[in-house]
C-alpha cells in the first residue's frame, strides 16, 4: 500500500510574452510550511527556543535513520484525488474560452509521516500529543491563516490517518527501520498543471494568429 519516496522536484521558470509562468505548487513548499508551523507551536508549548522538527538527512535514507530527540516529517506516499479528476485526460485546457494544449490539472494528496524519537519516552509521547493537538486545531491552512503559504496554493487540509497493524508493518519494512512512534497525515490537495506545455501551445497559437492577420 505504501511505497517509500525519495525525490527532489525542480521546475524551470519560463516566460511567455514577457510574463512569468505561475508554477504548480512544489511539494517541498508544503513540507517546509508544516515543519515551520509545527516548530513554532512546539516552541510555544514547551517554552524552549530550540527547533525539534527536522527533515531527514538525504544521505541516510536507505535504511531510513531518525535522529534522537527530534521529530522527522517524511513523505511516504502520494495519491491522486480521483473524485475531481477530469474524465478525459486528453481534453486539453480551456483558457479565455479557447481550447488549448496541455493536460488538465491533477490533484495530489500527500501522505506525510511524522516520526517522533526521543531518548526519554515520556518526551516522545509528549511531542506526539503536541503534533496531534496542533493539527486537530489547525487542520486547514489557507492564504488567510497562513500568509506564508505559496501564492499559487489556495489551501491545504490535513487529516489524521489510522493504519492497521499490517499496514504499519509494511510501511516500516519499506523504510528498512525498526518501528518508531509516529503519526500519519493526509495532506490534500495540491493541483499540478502542465503550465509549460500550455504556455508553449498558447505562444504558438498567438504566433499563428499574428501571421494570419498579416
């Protein structure tokens, strides 16, 4: 059910008629936002100035290693939101009442695992409780509640996921790591749109129309 993901996304910034293309949301933008918000909350509740939420070391992911006295968010899976998926993937995109090239947007849900590991088990349970409490109260981030949310992301919603013993075992086997106390959240929804192809197609159409008018 779960597959381990180690990926870094890089998208070029292109120009169309001297206007910058609005890129689709980046997965790292969302993870950084969640990390920073959770760090702010934990510092407030524990009265410490020290951050406790860190991303994993990319050089130590096979097997996955989680440093002591820290909370590690890690992307373990993703899924397409099929309920709002366009029925025809080859339909193209409608812009200004004109059908142009490019694929329709797809909407992704991210499965983010928060691994809590402290040398003091009581601290482990405390930080697990803080994570659950924070996302119970702050399960929706939008441009109003989170001004640092990237402008191309309207909102994201978080939902606690419950795994069976079998699913949990399968997940930790895929991480090649012994089980650590953790909580899994579904982060939805990120819209990814083929802006590059749309921009190129639109540019070609504009050029064709200009030539026809000569």
